[in-house]
């Protein structure tokens, strides 16, 4: 379900010297949604987040948050944003309670409102039990939670998190993912990541960046569906390449295949196909009719990693200069 537009990016370009870092990025996100900005290092994720938070100015394009232009109305726009950089800006000698009061005052909060928002942020991030301990004595997972707590102060509509699970142990990662899911039920959450496994468990939509371009913006399920037309089927039978080609030629829906000879006269055939499991039945029947039993038949479904690699590969093929820039 799509909600009212909260953040809008139109034709965003960023150029440093002769090098264009971002190339015409467009996107629109709403409330109560969690989005992940996905891409390998060096493809423009951090630059995009710095644009959204107003830390950097685009060479060209427009960003509005809560209806406010980030360049023309920066004060109003930034009040709509809570930001956690990759390295949380926490003061190790202070307690979470002291640090959050300091940040809240910097955001203009005072008195009872400040105390209530600090307590609410501590509660939402599960850090009430450690609020009086020194931050430097806390685990990295707790320090990350305190970093997220400071982003919640001021009740911003948009929460932006830069690589929030980097450097955490497996249990801490699960805790932060759960926290992000909960926040996404109340606010618009945008976080960057290069970890494919956490994307499907946390986000509503994926923004894939490759070579400074937004190459995909969709749900994890829809992105995986895009590559189902390129599922891989492999089979092994005791026959040579010529005999296998003869049998495969009788099966509708098979595609150009690669052949690998194995031991004891066995050959493995690998092909990309849109037939999926419907094709496997045809293959079984064809090989049975040819009196050629199959030793193995396997269908490999596309997953999110396949989607990302395919889209990134496609972008590099169309724009090879971006690959050269990262080299």
C-alpha cells in the first residue's frame, strides 16, 4: 500500500571535477515504509544519503522532504529528518541520558518536552536499562541503539541510517533489524546496506544503486520475479554431447546450453530457461522416451543476489565508463 509522498528526489546529479557521482536519480517514498538503499561500495550510496540529509548539495536536481526544499528551506526540511551516520556521533564519557539531552537541546527541545522525548527514545530503542552507564563501556550494539535514539529526537518524519549493522555481531544485527522494522511501522525509514541477506527481512522496497544510477526501485518479491525468466536448469545423463543435443532438440522451451563431460561417460548440461518447473516435466518425459535415464536434474531459482548482480552488470554494460571510474 502506497502512502502520501513524504520524500521526493527529482533528476539528481552530483559532479566532482570531471567525475559525475550520481546520474539523474529520481525517487519518491511515503510514510510508514522501510526502504533500503542497496549497492556495493563506491556506487553512490553514501553520496545519496548525504544529499538527502542536506550535508552535500547536488550539482543539479531537487530534493523535498515533508514538502520543504532541502536547499531553499533547509531548516524546515532538516526538522523532518533524523540521521545516523555510519559512525555514530556519541560521546564516550557521557551516559546515554546525558548525551540524548545534549542532542535534544541542540535540536531546540527544552524542559518537560525534552525529558519526555529522551525517555521515549530510550524506550523505543531498548536502552532504558543502560541510560546511566558510560557510553564507552557499552557494547557496539548498544552504542548503535543510542545513535538511533538520537535520530528519533525531535520526532522527525524520516529516519535515515547509514549502514546501521556494520561491525555488529550476529545477535546485535538481529536486534537492530528488529528495531528498524518497528520504526518502519511509524515512520519513513531509509537505510543503506551492502548486505543482501538483511534486505528481504527488513524492507518494504529496495532502491538499487549501481554506477551512480538508480537501476531498480521495487519490492524484494517483484525484483526476484524479474529474473525468474532466467532460471537455470542443469541435468546430468550418461551420454555424450551429441546425443544430449539430439534429445534436447525435441523439448520446447530449452535454450542454448553448455556441456561439461564428467567421469564414466556422464555429461552435465546447463541452460538458462523461462520454463522453470514446467520444463522439468518435459525433460523427464523426453529423456524417458529416449531411454536415457537422468542421473540428476536441478532447477536454480533466482534470488535477490542474482537480481542485484544482473542489474549491476546491465548498468556496467550500458555505461562502461562507470566501471572504469571505480577501478
